[in-house]
C-alpha cells in the first residue's frame, strides 16, 4: 500500500501538472472553508488571507498600529491585534483548537536592519498570544525579513461562532534568538497528517515533511527535481510531471482504514483531466484503496472498483481549487471551493 500525494501515470501524460497542498484529519467534521481572520483597520496588507485549513480566501486582514505589550509577554516590545470575524465562522458553534491561517505583509514585521521592529533575521521573535498573555502554538511557513511578510498557522483554543475572537501577534523580542514555533502543538491530535509541500523534492529523504507529531513524512520517487517546487496557493506547492513523479508514505495501513469518520483535503491546480490521482490512501488488498483525483473528465473521490463520488465538472482551468472529502461513517461528501 502506498499513501501520500502522488501523480499516477495517466492519459494526461507530460504537461498535465498538479500542484497540491494537503491536510488529513480523522474526524467527522467538515473541513470546508469556514474562518477568515481580519484585523482592526489601520494598515491594509499586500497579501490576502489565503486558506489552508478551513480558512476563507476572500478576506484580507488589516492591522492595528504597534503598541507596547500589556499584559507583558516575555521580552516582546510590540504587538498588534488580529480579530477573527465571527460572520466568517460556519454556523454559530465555537471551534476548538482551530489552526487559523495568518497570511500578511507588514512593514513593522521587517527586521530592524530593514527598517522594521523584528530583531531576529529568521523572525524567531514573532509569536502569537491571547489578549491575556497566553502564548499560542504556531507554525511559520514563510517569513521574509526584507518585506515583513509572514505566513503562519496559529492554534486558537476557541474561535467564537457568534462573537469576534481576538488574538495578538507579538514581535520585537530583544532577547529571543531561537525558534518559538511549535508545529506539533499547532495541529491537534485529530490531524493525522499535514503537508505544506514546501520542501525541495530533490533533497535528502524524506523530502516532504509532516507538520504533525505523527511524522508521516513522504519520500519522493521518479525524476523529481528542485524545479518541481513551485508557487502554490498559500506558499509553495509541488509540480508533478504526469509520468513517474510521486510522493509516498507506506505507513498508513493503520491510520486510514475501515469505515471510520475522516476528512481529507487538498489544493489542486490542473490544466487537463487525465485519469490520475494526486492523493491515494488505503490498501488494495482490503478493497480500501481510495483516491482524490481525475477520472473521465470529472473530479472527486475515486473508490475501489469504480465506487466513485465526483463533482460533475473537470475544474481543469489552470486555477487553484480547494477540495474536501468528508465521511462520517455512513455518508460521504465531496466539497469543492
């Protein structure tokens, strides 16, 4: 059994490219886009909030002016507030331990040498916290010290469904010289694997890293090169050649099996619809081999022995699309965009 993100040999052949970002959660709740962070208006960012984990791509955050921290959080000199608009939260119920995507560019987040207020060249003195000073687990996908761009996932203990939720980004820690990230704490135990597709597929094995504590890292196969690491919807993505490129992990037989609840999601970008899959999981021996991919000019869930649930549209427009497959133990759904 091979599970992971892969481009199988298919009718599309070379030139049919797939760019994929993947999360997998073994839970019954829908992972469709539901939350957008916005921030009290002052400075408009140059990049919008771009979704990876149930975050709407349409809302661009703006940021309040820098102020001295109160309550005090370590040695950090400044913070800005980030307000999560409750009208962007699906339903009225609260979300617990929810990893919110923050994608933003701010001149104050440049390093001091570039005219900003961040001390460390890697952005290690950037953290996120609640207004009461409780530090939140976070994972940084990208930090650019010359522009102040940051792409980070922040685990918010409670995202309120009927009132706005406020968190803070702290920076300017004069004594911070090591990373404050906690990727494993950002993705709670319901997440069995999260791959941002941001590593060079031609590097040392395993090339593509799992951000969860499960460490289901993936190994590249075929003829993948550093040129296959391309610009994605959020940060980076992997381009597959339609021939032999593949990313795989063979330790999934006990993770995604049986009829239990699960959610699998990815970003994809294709210009044609070959008979090919970009995510496959389960064991063929138990009739559980399943995929997310293309078949007969359609796209969706492809089950063992043609047990398919598809969208009725190819989505082969060369644009980014978000696909979610959910199964609650009895009913399966395919959600796109």
